[in-house]
């Protein structure tokens, strides 16, 4: 079973993980979520027009998951 890592808006995960899913929970419409690795390279980017929770099946192997942009987000959940 996948272990979730909860990131409140603007928070980061500075540990190495292989993420197999990302759930974005927006607080309002016109949301943006950008995650970067420890070197500042964008590893995930998503945006939406309304406040609907969205799950993205992905496979991202990274040493960090830093929210460089977290506009109108309640939280981001990483499934490892």
C-alpha cells in the first residue's frame, strides 16, 4: 500500500522518494502547483481552473519535492 506524505501549502519534503501518485487539493480556483528537486529543476507542474481535487498517476524519482509555487492550494499529498 502507498504511504502518503502530506505537504501543507508551501511546505517541502527534503527526502529522496519514488513518488507514484500526487494528489492536489486546491482551496480555490485558478490554482497552480510546481514541485522542484533540490537543484531547482521542475519535476512536477499542474494547474486548474476550479477547486476540484485532482490525482495524478506519476512516477517521479527525486531527492526532494519542494513547492516552488503553491497558489490556492490546501495541500499536496505524495504517494510513495
